[in-house]
């Protein structure tokens, strides 16, 4: 039988580090764009890079959310954002909009892609 994965939300770099130290198998984080938590303090690219490096040094996976349901005006910069994420190297993307997933098809080759629904 497979062991369940302890997946912890991390709202900041500090929270990510605490989750990693206290035994999370994986954490999920949101960037400054393409997420539903617009009012929250989200991860800058620099914090994402540091967080992914820290988590990976401790054998913990990092998933990045991009869970908006995008309108055409939301898609500006989507390819550049995900190209930068690719360099940072998260383990998976949590994407809820198939349009975003299709737009970044050639970019997301280094990490898994998970679809999410608010109804799950």
C-alpha cells in the first residue's frame, strides 16, 4: 500500500521552511501572478527559487499553483512566467485552466502537471 503524501500549503518562505523541517512530504505555493489568492502575500520568484532549493535539499517536493480561470487579458506574460518557473524547477504545477496549460505546452517539460477542480 502506498503511503499518503503530507501536502502542506505554504503562504511564505518562512512557512515553507517550517513545513519542511516538521515533516511535510510536499508543499504547495503560489506566485505573485496567475493565482486566486490575489490579496495574500505570495512568493516572489526569488523566494520561490530559495524555497525550492531548500525543500529539495531536504527531499521535499514543491508544487506551484496557477489556479485562476483566465480571461484573454489575463494571459499576457504567461509564457514568460512559466519559462522562469521552469528554471526554478518545481516538481509540479497545479493548473486549473486548460487554456493556460495549452499555452505553456512546450515549457512545462521538467515538471508534472496536475489539474485541480474546486469541486474536489
